[in-house]
C-alpha cells in the first residue's frame, strides 16, 4: 500500500508540477545538462535554451506538448540528435542554428513556419522535412556536411510557402540533392547558392520555379553550365564562377529583363542587379563604349521606361567597400544618380559585367527627345581613393520602352480625346509645362509598340469614349491636380491613368 | 509579501542565508535581475537555498548562482520561469527530488494515520 502511495507521489511530482508553466527561458545557462520530462507541462508555449552549451539531449516528450509553439536551441553545441516520430500539432518556430554537433534531425510539425538548421552537422535531410507544409522560412546555410536530400514522398504536399532559400556554404551539395530540394519547394523567389563549391551544374527542375527572381551563385567555382533559367529570373550573381558559359546566360538574362521591365518597371532595391563573368558588353546594348562614360544619341522620351546598364569591371578589382555610382546628365546637366554596393568580399579573378536597371524619372520640358549622358564612377573605401574610374573597362546602355498593351492606347485616340473633351483652361499635363507640344502625331511616332493585339480597341468610337471620359474627367483632373502639388508624377503614372480611363469607358 | 523586484546591477555582493525566503510564504512574483545582460548576478547563497514559496507564479532570476532549484520548491503554480546566465545544472536535482518525494510520502503517511485515528 505504502509502495503504491510512493509510486503515485513520484508520478505526481515528476509529471504534474509544471502544469501551469507557460514560458521556460534558460538562455546561456552554460552548465545546464538536462531538461526534465516536460510531458505534463501542457501549457508550455515557449522554451528558450539558447547557448545552453552543456545540454546534451532533449527529452522527446517536448515535441508532443500540445501548446508548444517556439523552441530555441541555438548554439546548444552538444546536442547530437533530435529525432521523433511525433508530428507536432503546435510547434511554429524551431531554431537550431549553431548546433554544431547536430547530425540527425527529423522533427515535423503541422504548424511549423520557421526552421533554422544553419551551421549544423546534418548529413542527410530526411524526407520528413517535406511534411512541414506551412514552412515559410528554411535556413540551411553553412550545413557543410549536407549531401543527401531525400525526395519528397508522393503524398507529401511539399513546401508551398517557402519563397527564399539560402544554401550558402553547403559545400557538399550537388546537383542531384539540389534537385530534391527544388522538387520539395514550390514557389521560390530567391535562391542563394553562394560558395556551393561542389555544384557543377544546376538541376533542370529550376525551370519549374516560375517565380524565381534572384539567384546567387557567387564563388560556385566548379559551376560550368546553367540549365535554361526561368523567364522570371532578373538578378543573377555569379561572381568568380569562371567556368560558367556566361554568354548564353547574359543573353537569357537580358531577354528576361527587357521583357519584364518594359511591362512593369521594378521598385528599385539596392541589391537588385546582376554580376557575372564577362569581358564584353553584350551586343544587345544599343550604345556601348570602352570608356567609363557614354553620351548617347537623342532617343524619344515617349514610353521610355528606363535603362539597362552594363559596366565591365576588370580582373583584380577588389569589390568590397567600393560602391559604383551612375550619374545621369541631360543636356550636360546632372539630373539623376544612383549607386550600387556589392557585398562580395573578394577580388575578381576575371573581368565581370555588372548589369542593372534604373527607371527614367526625368521630367524635362520642351522636347520630345532626350539627350543623355551617363557617367560611371567608383567610390573607394579610403578618403584618398575616394573617386576613381580605375577598374571600369567599359559600359553600355540599353533604353527600354513600354511595350504594354494598355499603353498603345494609341496616339490617334489620345488626340481625338483631346479635342472632343474640352479641357478646362489652366489644365497642365503632369509631364509637360505646356501642352502645346503634345501633338497626336508625336504619340503615333514615338510609341514603339504594335497595335496588333489591340484591334478591338479600334472598334470603339473615339467620340463615345470622349463623352464618357468627360464625366470622369473632372474627378481625374482634381486628383491629378492634388498629386501634382505633392509629388512629381512620372510620365508612366500618367499614362496609367489613361489605361484606367480606357478601362472605365469599356 | 507577494512580490519582489530587485535590480542587482549596482549592488555589491550579497550573501544570503539559505532560509531567506522562508517567511515569504505568499510570494507570487520574484524578479531578481541584472540590466546589463551577460554579467553574473551577485546574490549568493553560501549554504544553498532551501525554500521558495510554492505560490510563485513568476520567477525571473538572472545569473542564479546555484546548480538547481530548491528541492522543496513545487512549481505547480509557476507560469513563467526566466533564468538566463544561470549556473543551473538541472532544474531539479534527481537526488533532491527523491528527498522531496520522501518528505511527501511521509506527509501522506502521516495524514493517513491521523485520518485513521480520527
């Protein structure tokens, strides 16, 4: 009898005493060897054991806790294995970065959104990883032993929400294991493979990632061929991938850029450019030189979205701490500038091309053409080396025009609109100080797009468009007026108004 | 007393008796902290800590200097436990848990006996 009481007590004490515990936070308790069985801590939500460097193992009961959402074991350098068959119903965040002894891992959760395995010693990614179907962030950087990735099982969903994947420093990963990873993920936008020095080619299924926009391949020194890249890819970094067949890569990249930017100019981020081996400005660039600055012949303004620039940086150039500035002059006067900073820390082992985009925002009045010059200059890290063009071996400029359907709301129609809907006096076009010069002929002459796909537009009578327009006109006019007060409207924005108007009128 | 908040950042070394918390039977909130993270806490118990209130709901103790929590401390009411930079080896030492169990067992026996007598 007493024995039974004693047993009950033992059960009572070891299992029930943490029943109200919500948060267990033992960060940097460097002598902590073990965590008790927490299986009855049914209210436990957060466990934070960062830098508990003596902690060797975790009681597996922790993964069956019904409310546990957050578990951090970062820098727990003695943990070697985390395996369980329990598919957690609650765990959202599991952080294991810096668990440098962790070799075995198979934890899954219905709710897992963030999983960090950075710098662990895992060799194999078991197929259970693809069961974490709600993952939005998977960090596998510096898993320098990882070389086996098990395929997604046919009944597994795969990771539908992971948009960025960083495999930088996974030095053992090869094309076939990368294939399995890309097979398990559906909608990648950014893929980083920096220093994956065992990678000789990219797997073919990279083409299936139709949203992939950024691809980083810096220092993949063995990489010799890129398979066909998805048309969504706009920014490719492949610094010092000297075996790479860069010509075809440049071609497809430029094609993607022109296709995309002519329709939809991007919001410009500092990091949005391409940088890859190459010694010549590709022939697609209309204007090119072997100097660091270039003056281009007058080009029409209408429909001009922006420019793709190509700058050759020479072998031996030390990228780090240098920023590249581009200064844009119109009629000899500086009208715009932007800069690009690359984080690459090494030196270029061959000539490289930097390819970037910059939108055309200049609202010079008085002319339908623009006379532009571009100057590229490097800003060094030290005061004495502050500005220099040393390292720049040439540059090229490719103007990109709007080829979008809506914008071939063709000149004829705009012209008739202008005359059928009488504009109130004092109305200024946002891109012109005087609308005198805005002649229908000018529009027709300058839109480079074809009207083929726009045939049904012509069925509309311009007059009826004009009538309908007039009713909307006063509203639009006041909106434009307000906008003009607060910001400089781009020509593109204004043209979008026309697209909206056109749609309203249909 | 139901709550203590104590910032030990600018206090010199404190050596406390093992039964310092014995009289605080209603203590629900205990926060002994050090604003400058990473530094050790200077509250010491040369003879160990024998007792903490079972009513504790919140316990934060930065740089707790002992290897385990008091053996008699029952954390059933505890909702948050924050012990960063502690010297803990185990939350509850196995042997001490056994001691605690023995106490409980004896108590239960005693209760049974007294029930039987009445």
